C-alpha cells in the first residue's frame, strides 16, 4: 500500500515536471530578438522559481520514497529482533 502511494506520488511529480517543461519550451521558442531581450528581465525569475519549486518537490518525493524503502526494509528486522528478545 505504501509503495503504491509512493509510486503514485512520484508519477504525479514527473507529470507536473513534464507539463512545466512543455509550457516553458514553446515560450522560449516563440520569442525573437527584442521581445526576448525585454521579457528576459522578468520572466526568468518566475521560471527559475518554478523550477526551484519543482526541484524541491522532486527531492522531497525522492526522500519520501527512500525513507519508506528503509522502513519497509527495517520492519522485518525489527520484528525478528523483538521476537528473539522475548525468549531471553
């Protein structure tokens, strides 16, 4: 169940990233000469902030997946350790 949630969260983040890239590519390709020079002063800040936010979200998703993986790995070990200590 937790693994499925992690995968769904990861896939959602990837979809958001792809959508952002699709939005930014046409905007960058359609500009020419003076238009791009005048709008580059304001637009990159918003684009870079969006990329920073997306990067943070990707890192957060990765950390969640890693922690869940560690938890799922450690849970059987913990149960085994607890069962051996109850007999002592």
